[in-house]
C-alpha cells in the first residue's frame, strides 16, 4: 500500500515558539492532503485541506494565521503551529489521498507545549 | 447537517464475533471507510465500500446499504490485539471525509 510519512512523531516545545510538522507521500503523488487534530478520546477533527500549489482551505473555527499550511509539491505538505500555547497540545495527523478510494495516514505527531 | 452515528463502546470476548454498526446522513455519498485506531496511533485503513453489499477481507468484513444509510464492520475470531477504536467515515459529494466519533472495542479473555 501507499506510504505517508509524518515527522516528527513527538515534539515538546516551549510556549510561544513555532513547530513545523511535515507530511510526505513516499511512493505516490498526492494532489490533496488533509490535516487533522485529535483530542484524547475524540474523533478526528479536520483542520484544513491542502491542495498542491494553492492556498489551503481551513475549516470553520481553525485559525489560518496560527496553523500555517504549505503544500509546496505533490509529495510534501507542512503544518506550522505558530506561537504555540499549551492548549495547542494535541495529536496532529495528516493524510494524503490517492485517487478517491483511499486516504493514507501519516503516523501522527504528538505535540506537547509546555 | 451531516452526521455519522456509531456506538461509543462495545465489549466482546476473545474468539467471538462482533458487529459494529454505522449510520450516516451526508450531502451525497462517494464511499464509506472503516479505520482501526489504536490508542496514541494514527488510524489504519481497513475497508472501503462504495457499492451495496459485503466486502470480505480476512477476519474483517464490511457491509454497505446505501438506501438505508447503513454500514457495519464485522470482526470474526476476535483477538486481544483487536482492542482498538473503529472509525467510520463517509466521503460526501465534495469528496470530503466526514468522520464518526469512533467505537471503542474492548476484548475480554
């Protein structure tokens, strides 16, 4: 199956700093990538849809200036959490679509802001 | 609005069979997914249904009825490692994934 690599898997940062999370499709070209956030014991919450070469589409309630998404190529999308606060601590997951039949997920990034 | 319902939690015995139901009401339909998610990990793909009927894949099977807005995931010969959350997700007319809250499956010896 297709492989999506997400890095880093865990990161601890200080409040006020920025953190970049990378999502790469290793063996296919992903025209669309999705970024999700998951709180403990909750379902995945879509944050934004990232299309290669265009601006990301953010879901209602997601601050685009705080969660910067860049989809520079067909195999790479990045999520930058700017000026992180403890309430931004969460599990962030990316997924990339191959056609329309499957969404392949990255391993997820556990962000802890202290 | 768009809505996906699945039970919050289920308990089953090792070696038994369990069926996890999912009902959906979405703007259009372009397929239904089942994912397995262990605690602290990203979801992994289990199945995809776009036509009515049963799709069998080893110990796991998934069924879809589009007219009823209904799907189920059937797990046979349960193993302790099957303890996880099972997420139902539907692709709507805009090919956006709508997620259910997940069903936590607890397997007892």
